[in-house]
C-alpha cells in the first residue's frame, strides 16, 4: 500500500515544525551531538526540508532556535506592560516574574537549549544578545515606577540573574517539590520587593547599617 502523501503546509508553519523538532533534539544532546537527520526524523520531514526551513546549515538552525526561545521569554515579560495592573509596579513585577516562570516551566526544551546547551562556545554571543534584550525590557518596565531610571539597568540585570538562578534550581529538582510558576514568582518577590521598596524611598544599603 503506497504511503500517504505528505500534507503541504504554509512555509511559516513548516518552519515552526522544524524549529520545534530542532529544539527537542538540541536539548537532548547539544549542538555537537545533534544531527540534521535526527531533526528530520523528529519533525517527520525529509532532511532537505530541514535545510530549506532551518536556515541552510546546522549552525544557522541552532542559532534560530536560540533566537526564537529568547524571543519567547522576551514576549512573556513584555506582555505584562498592559492590563489593569500596568500602573502598579509591584503587581507588574509579580506579573512579569510569573510570566517568565510560566514560559520557562512550560517550554523546558527551550530553556535547556538557551541556558545550558548554548551558554558557552560558538553560540554564547547569541545567548548574551537574547539576555540583553530581556534585561533591557525589564529595565524599561522598572524605570520611574519601581526604581529611579539610573538604577533600572543594574536592578534589571540583578532580577534577571536571580530569576535564571531560581529557574535552574527548579530544573535541578525544585520541580519535584511541587512549586509552580506562582510559587516561584512569589518566592522571588519576597526576596527582592522589600529591597526595591527601600530603593524607591532613597534608602541604599551600606556596611554597618
């Protein structure tokens, strides 16, 4: 019995299919151990189709995966800039952290590619660019309302680093404790919001105080 013909998909849908498969493959073994054959098998398409919709090389396919997962995190944080709580810096920060953790915990393969498989080596610059975009966006959300504009970037970098560390803890076994995105966001808020409130009041910690 002849095989059923492969269904034709719009280019953007086929590209998403290839990237989804590539993220899963890269998350399991990193860039060097992955192959385009494995991506093709994972996606259920031909190897030439992977090259066509993945950028023409394994290097470009991996870079596209990094950019997409970085953009996904950026979009999750940016989404809190609208809604009823937009004018409340505390509610907006909590919303941003919760969105970040919800994205991380629901897209585990993307996190593994972005923060474990690509943080060193050839693709480290791609990861750093993605991270800088997230830090810059968080700084925009914080400026004027949560902290003074001149403190926004260092505070945003601190917050993003803390969120990344907490996400790594979750991946390393914290998930087994049953902590969900709400719990992760609440934990980090408990740590950082009192300090941010002090900064908003002009209080800066100094040794001996």
